[in-house]
């Protein structure tokens, strides 16, 4: 409201000043010059609010432009950081997959011959402190190995079928059941075998035998 009052007051003052000059200045070439100057001043005063609006908008735009580069730079840095994390996660997953494949190929044949077991899956977990460029093998936290045995699966299938038939069972002390076969000592022997071949601590290896037990 004060801006509007000031604007109207300036116009009135300028009109009064123009009227006084009209009376004081004689009608000559100077009179026309004075009228032109007063007219320009009047136009300038009338346009003052518009000029002020444009000036404030320009200052606001300049301030926005000054802030935009910093905001853009921050957003750009965040995008770079996110992309870097995605790339590192992909590289980590690829490293773990390759390690699992190599570890499986290293022992699968001997595992089958020595223990009559097949490796179904290997899941490698690295320590949280592992960083790109470090030796992944030295940063293994845990290796989960899922094993299976064709003989064990066939035994379980046979037992399921024979369970419906009333038969007489004779226990032979020389026979070993599937549950006793995969005893703690037997699983520890497998752990030591894998640890020796993979060159890691036995306690970092977790074994799971399908239809058997977890060590």
C-alpha cells in the first residue's frame, strides 16, 4: 500500500511541478524543451512500478541461477555415488559367482569319488570390510555348501515305498544307515577336505546334505 501511495504522490508532485514550470517559463524554444523533459519524467514515474517488478524478478532469477550450479553439482555427485555403488555391487556379485564356480570345479570330482556326494550349490559371503582391489579369497567370511547324494535319495525313496509293506527287518551290525553315515565325524572330515583344497579355515564352511544334516 505504501508503494502505491508513494507512486501516486510522485505523479501528483510532478504534475504540479510541470504546471509551475509552464507558468514560469516563457513561450519559446526553451518552453517546448521543458515540456518534453517534464513529459519524459512523468512517463518514467508512471512506469516506476513496472520497472521495479522487472528488477526484482531479475534479481530473483540471478539468485536462482547462482544457487542452481551448486544444487546441480550436488545432484550430479549423488548420481555418481549411486552409479559407483551399483557397479561395485555388480562386481562383487560377479566375483562371488566366479569364486563359487572355481571352488566347485576344484573339488567336485574327488567329492564324488571319495564321499559319493555331489555339490548342488556354493554360496560365498565376503567380510563387510572387503573393498575393491583386495584379495577376495583372503576376505571370505563364510562358504555355504549344499550337497546331495544319489544313493541317499534312492534309499529314502525305497524306504518310502517299503514302508507300506509289512516286512520283517533284520538288523545287521555291518550295515550303516543313511543317518549314521552322515554323522558329525563324517561331516567334519568333509569340512577338513574342503578347507584343505580351498585353503580356508574349516569353521568358515557350512555344510548341508539334502536329506541329511547341517554341519
